[in-house]
C-alpha cells in the first residue's frame, strides 16, 4: 500500500471550512484514497473515499488532484464534534474484497470556538 | 452498514494472565481484522481473520501471543496471552463488507 503524509495537527474555527491535506505521491493506478476519523476513545469512522474524481457526501468532500499524488478532505462547516484525528489511507479495492487498511499517524484537527 | 460489538469494553488484568476479547457483527462478513492501538499511537494491524482459513499475522505479531478464532461469519475472538504491561492498549475488531470497513468500539486493556 502506498504511504501517505499528513500534517501532524491543524486548528479550525467552528463554522469555517476545514481543509485537511494528504500527500500520496507513490499511489498506484488502482489504489483508492480513503479518509477515516477517530474521535477520542472511539473506533475509527469511515468518512469518504475516491479513486480519481472528486467525491462528496453528507459528511465531507474529497478533492483529488489530477495526478492523484495528493488529496484534500474538506469539512465545509466544522463543528466542535469534528475534533478528531483524521487518517488518509490509500488501499487497493477489488470487487468484494480489499487490501488491509494501514493507518499512519494522521492529522489531529482541533475545532475551536 | 455493519454494527460491531466487543466484549469486554475494558478490563484490568494482572501480568502473566490471558484475556479473550469477543467481536460480534450483526451481519455475515468474510473479512475481519484485529487492530491494536497503544496509548497515544495510531492503529496497528495485528492479523486478518477470514472465516474458513487460518489467521494471517502481521510482522511482529505471532499466533502464540495473539491466538485468534473465527468459528463463523459473525464472530471472532482475540486472546492476549501471558500479558505484560506493554500489552496495555485498545484492541479493535474491524470488518470489511459492502465496500466499506467498519470498526468496533474497542476493548481497553490495562495490564498491571
């Protein structure tokens, strides 16, 4: 699985957009970009994933660069409950199965009033 | 989605003893994983436990220390054997199903 690089920590004011970057320069053509978050003392929670195109769901948007070497997770209106560690992971996804999910150190997002 | 429960949610154990952690999923899944999260650290994969085959352990983890059972498609156990304080961690069960991976709430283990 390709390695990812994320900033160690970020701050964001409540109500503002939180933009979390991730570098994955060694990603291969059939690897997906996944984002998870872990709120203190809970199991990781799936947020979003994508291959090439930008993706949006009720939680966030995922912007993947054209060369796929980096991506940005956007939380459009951050709230205090979004304070968590955010993990960017690349993995191989096949029909009905997937490669193992390998966690890096993630970005600790602190949302403040 | 998949709902995962783990038992116990937390425990305090003496060194040298063993603890078995149970993972129950509300639907049948083929791929199941066990992770460890040491204090202040990220998650580390211990092993992959697919039903019908032996568990596959990651580098640094061995079956004698972390035996795993996977008797059916909805249940698995992880045993932490001959515990030492270094085993104090959160242990998480995870499943891959319907294109997504889900995690249980974790078992917080403290070894004294």
